């Protein structure tokens, strides 16, 4: 069982989160008679070519018409279909925002919205394609769940869980091919329940998406090179936020750190800050993410480095802040 899980994890890693989504939705289609998958002109780039060929009756390419796609999906959901829609995260979160807000949030139709290429994954496509505001926008919609899986393995768990969930969900897929592996052993996934990956005594790192792996790297560096013991929490569900793990782990730390491949405004860091601000006693919060500025175009790894989002860079930032706290 362990060997089988490890092999699957490596396969999902090579495919990236987008490819893992495609495999999971194909698995679901084999037994879900009501499943429908809609895309906005991204059949190949969302890994759905094989799905289209295998299940043509369950697939629609709406074209470059994201607003219409959400409206069509809502209508299908009203008639009992289990609908997934997918295109790039920035186009869903911004171009189709009103439709998601009204037809999914307000009207409550249980469409699953898959935002691919979020964060900086679109690399050389530039700022028009970077999805760095989507968490902030999506979590502001009442009734909409917001989820960001840590790796390809977790992506498959999210998609399977979403297929059984009756409400609307925004699922943010980040990273590129050869997505780093976070999970090497089987674990229980549940919406709204964060996963404690590493227990520490000094600081708590709360991460989501691609930054879960980078935070584990940072925690290793902090421990080995600086003697700083860090907990690492995978906050895969950003809304609803798992406040119980914050109470159990983070409130007892000297420093809480959020790490995300998203703007520092309004994302995971904003959600955690909002919660901590209501507590009578809370640790200092440090938010690590993409600065409030447009990016210089470059490939994905270059962009991560430019924004200080690699494991060693995250460790360096945390170390500086932690030492400042210790010496005050």
C-alpha cells in the first residue's frame, strides 16, 4: 500500500496539479452519470484532451467566454448535473467574478470552479495571466468554499471530495509540471481541516498550495542551521479557515507565519490576520507572499526567486524576524 501510494505520488508530481485534476475527473466520470466538465478554450492546457475523447457526452468547450461558461454551468447544476468548470485562475476570478458571486454564491448552485495556472505558474505569459488576487476575491463571496491543494496527490483528493460536495467550491491549482511532492504516505483529507505536517515549539508556519513544500524546506533549514523549531501546517482550505488548529498550535508560538503564492493582500495571510485580531492574546504574525506590485515577466522559478518564495529565502526572512523578536 505504501509503495503504491509513493508511485502514485511520483506520477501526480510529474503531471503537476493540472494533470492530476484531469486524471481525477476522468476517474469520477466513469461512475458519475451526472458529471459535466466545461472549459473555456483550454481543453489541452488543462489536460482534458483524453477526457474529451473518452467522455464526449460529458464535456463542453464553451470557448473564450468565461462568464457564459459559469452561467451555463449554473443552469446545468439547477437541473441536477454535477458540474466542474475550468480555465486559468485569473480569468475565472476576475472576468467571471459577478457570475460566480450571483449564480454560485447567492443562488447556491454547487458548481466546482477549477482555477488553473494560479499564482505565478503562467511564467512567460506575463501579468495578464498571473493569478495572484484570486484567493482575496473568491473568499469574499458568501457561501463559496476556497481550497488550494499542496501537491498533485492532494489535488486528486480535493477533486474527489468536491465531486461529493453539494455546494459551490473554488479550487486553486498552482505550480507547474514536476510539482514537488508533499505527501509520501496516505492521509485523511477533509475540507476545512488543516493538516499538521510538522510539529515545532518556537514558530508556526501556515502555508497553502505550492508554498507548503517550500515551507517544509524552510523549516528544515531553520532547525538545522539556526536551532529554530517550526511547526508547518498545510491550510489547504482557506475558507472556511481551520481556526481550531490556529488555537491549538499557532497561539502558543512566539511567531506565526503565513506563506502563499498570492498577493500579501487579502489571501491566506489576510484570513489568518482577521482571525488573530479577534483574540485577546495572539503571537506576532508575519505574512510572506507576493508584494503589492506587478511582476517582471520571467519563467516560473525565476519569478519565485524574485518574490522571495523559495525555501531558503523563506527561512532567511523568518530567521530575521524571529531574532528581532527574541532580542526585544
